[in-house]
C-alpha cells in the first residue's frame, strides 16, 4: 500500500512542501467559494501568459501563504465534450502529485475544486492522488529508502466521509496491485496464500479456507489440477485455491460470487509462448488479485445486505515433462468431458471447476450473481483497447441488466467497462467435435487471431461448469457474467491498476457512495 498518512485540514496554509490544486480550469477555480483560489488562479494565469505551454499540463507557481509557498495547479481540462469522462479527475490529481514528487515534495496538501456536473469529482481526485503515491510491494520490502513516496497527504475542502471512502478504495486497489504486479517468485501460489492470510488476519467478517491437498484438487478441481500438474513438483510453485467468504452485519438479500484467475506465471505450457511474448506473464494473476482487493474493500467498509464468496485460483502454468498437453480429455467437476486444444488457454481451465463449485452454492442463495474475473485474452486488448474491461453475460444476467449496472458503475468510478455479448457462434465453437469429448477447450491459434476471441471463452466457462443447465429457459436460472480485464489490468512495463475493484464496489454497494458523492 502507499503508507501515506491522510488527514483533513481546514486551510491550505499549514505545514508541508506544497499544494496540489485540481480544478477544471483557472476560471473555475477563481469562481469557487474559497477566496484563496482567486490568488492561485491569478498566479497560474500570469505564468501561462509568459509560457503558453504551462496551459497544457501542471503549472508550478509560487504563492505566499500556502503550504510550502508553491502550488501545483493541475487542470482537468474540458469536461463537457461527448468523449470526456470521469477519468479526467483522478488523472489530473495523479499528474499534480507526480509533478510535486519530481520537485522533491513529500508532505502535500490536496485541494479539489469540484464541478456540479461531477458529484464524484472529489472522491476520484483523492483516489488519484493516493494512486500516484503507491509503492510496489517488492520496493517497500527491499528498498527501505523508497518505501514511501508521500509521507503525508492533507486534504482540504473534502468531506470526511468522502476521504474515508477514498482511503478504503485505495487500500483495496493497493492489495490488488501488490498481488497482480509482484514478480513470479514473490507471488508464487504459496506466498500469495501467506500474503492473503496476513491481509485478513484481523478481519471480523472475512473467512478464509485454502485447498492445496493434491488428492482433493484431483477429485474436485480436475481442470485446475491439470494446469497444476507440472508446477506442483516444485514446492514453491505448488498451486492452491484460496476461498474467501464475506458475511454482512445482518441478513443478506444479495449474493455475489467471484472466481479470479490467479496464474502466477504463464509459460504457455506445452504450447509454449515464443517470440518474446512470455515477458509480463506474471500479470496473469490480476483477476485473482482484483477479487482479493474487492474483499479488502468489504473488510474495511462492511456493506450490509450482501454476502460475497470468492475463489482465488492460484496456479503456475509451467512447462516440463509432466505438463498437460493438447488432445488430453479431462472430466470437469460438473461431469463435462473436456478436450484440451491449447495449453496456453490455461486460465479458463483454472477457473471452470471453481465456477462449478460456486454454481452449486448459488442454487440455494438469494439473488445470486456469479462472475469470473481474468486477464484472459489478447483479443480483448485488440477489440476494446487499453484501459477497458470487457463484460459479457448469460441470459439470466442480461435479464437482470448486470453488465449494464457494472458498466454504469465503472463509468462513475473512472474505471470504464465495455459490454460484449455471448452468441450462439461462441457455444458452437466449443461444442465437442467428435464422440470423445463434450466440449473443446480451445483452438490452436492465439485468441488475437481467432474471431470472437474474447467472447467464446465465456461460453466455454458456461459449458464446462454446467451453467448451461441454468440459463433463462431452466427451472433454476443463475446470473453469470465474465469480466476480461486483459486490457484494463495495467501496462507492462508499468504498474497494475487494480481494475475492476472500483466498478464492483460501486455496483454492489451503491449506498456507501451516495453520501460521499453529493
């Protein structure tokens, strides 16, 4: 996590190295209620008058009477065009903080001049500032003098509830970043278990159960165990499924069930990744990382009326004499005979049995929504572009407008989501091609070269888990949505984003955000 101490102050004239001001423009700042912004806006306009390039980025100006005697003015820019969205607020705050860091600041005051059309602006601004203060786990552990970027962030003019919610969300995202971004050894499956246990060691509402017994995995999670078969010979790489359960303060009216892909390193297995595309494959665990981050939000915020189950499918897709191979036929937990088509499609294998397990629980739960969250396909990156999550849903989920709710929440929280559809062609693609198998796991081409390459895996997960028996035409329909975060999990090289923690938090606990975004 950022390790930044956050406080609320009544003025921007206290102790510190500088003040970061986020506003749509200098005109908007000057028109606000706080008189100090008029002075700041005039100083920034004077700077722009002699250096027009200052208008396009963060302006650094000297202002007497403010913390550190200097202001880092970071404008959001226009907010009313067809393509402007909520991302402008956290991006502007992060840019201001990063510029302050470049100038040697370590104790900052943050001031956000909101806009009536953007009720969540202050929340997003505080989160953007904290996001810029994040320090990767390995750096915090191994380089003591770089453990903290900002020692203190004093927030001016933002309600306490808003700041508290921003801190909770940032801590949740930081957990996701720690797991998703750390290298293949620091976050090998056993060490993920240790980390997650530590994160929830003092929790009163999160229960944790680990499945690592080989016999149990072979019997109840055979598709996961196929991926694990090669890695488990190395103790420090041995896979496990980490089950999480959040119980609300009172009786639950809604159940959410999340299965996260936690491939700690993906060599491609026998269908090995070639041509230099293996670099960055430690990020293939960002789905499980995001699920863990969401549970941290539940632990901190303790929303009522919702019960949440999570499965972190932590496994390494190794290559060697005992790796699973194409043409193998493996029967899933749901009794579906799966023919392996490509061992580099290991993510769906790792999650399908846990999804079947969640399905078994969901049948007896109120208003259950099942999800898989995964960095699953390169096709997703091509189809929707960097920074976006793709979500697709089965019939019952579509009837409940689950994807639309998630998309709307993502839009509000600067974590954009695009809706895709699961079509009949996707089911046909995975139907067994011979008498031997019921379902074909994958073809032998990369998803980026396969038509509907990010939609069809959702159909596989439905078929392999037995969820096809719970469609809208069944006696027991179950809502299921698949979230492909390959394009939104963050750049490599670079830092992970923690997506879609914010979208999930806002979707299923909107009441926590109402008082913080007025």
